[in-house]
C-alpha cells in the first residue's frame, strides 16, 4: 500500500463530526478576524467619544472653586475634577491622583499626549497633582486643573518637566 493511500485511509477513519468541527473552527477563524477588528475599531471610537465628552465636562468646570477633597459638581480638587468629568463620561475612576496615575488607562510618552489625556505630576514622594491635558500652543503644553486653595479650576501652562501622561483612548 502506498503512503498516499495509507494517509487517505487514516483520514477516512476520522469521525465525520471531528472533521466538521475542524472545518467549522477554521471557518470561524477566517470570519471572526474581521469581526474582531471591527469590534476593536468600534471600541476605540467609543473610547474616543467618551474622552471627548470628559474633556467637554472638564472645560465646563472652569471657574469652579478649589475645595480640598471635593469631587463636584461645583467644587473640586485635582483628582476630584478628573473623577467627576471622566466618571460622568462613563469611565470607572479612582478617587486619588496617586491611584488614578497607577490604574487609569495606559502610560504614554509626553510627545503622544493629546487633548483629553491625563497628566500626572510627581516628585520624590510620588504623584502629587493631576490634570487634563488641554493641548499645545507655541511649543508649550497646557492643562485644565484644580490647582490649590484660593484658585478656581482653570487652564494653565505645565510648569515642570516632572510629569507623565496616561490615555484612556
């Protein structure tokens, strides 16, 4: 018996259900790859819309007073502003800037930060402040934040190089 006919005889001995399962699973892989890509693109678009919504909410809070430990709707500290805006946009947001810096989204290089991404400021003791990236103008980076007692939520220039970005996109 030739090798070819021996292989054919072994193939015939495989139960039809096993062959059918193999064919179906191969077909599903071919069909599901584009579906997975479409689902991934749809998810990215949803995240993008949520970030845009959070940025709009953040901008609407400009002029609201700072309040230590406050998370809105009319008084904020830095992490409370992020929790309020991004929470209302549909993200699950921890309370403190330190936890936000550790768990929200993914870290990105400074050059990749876009409007609506989060910025976190640090020193030897760790993260001490947070804000929402507002864009660049004339080579300078800006954020919207609730900075300190006696000030309102406002747009400011980023004042130090000791910061990093995280994105929820």
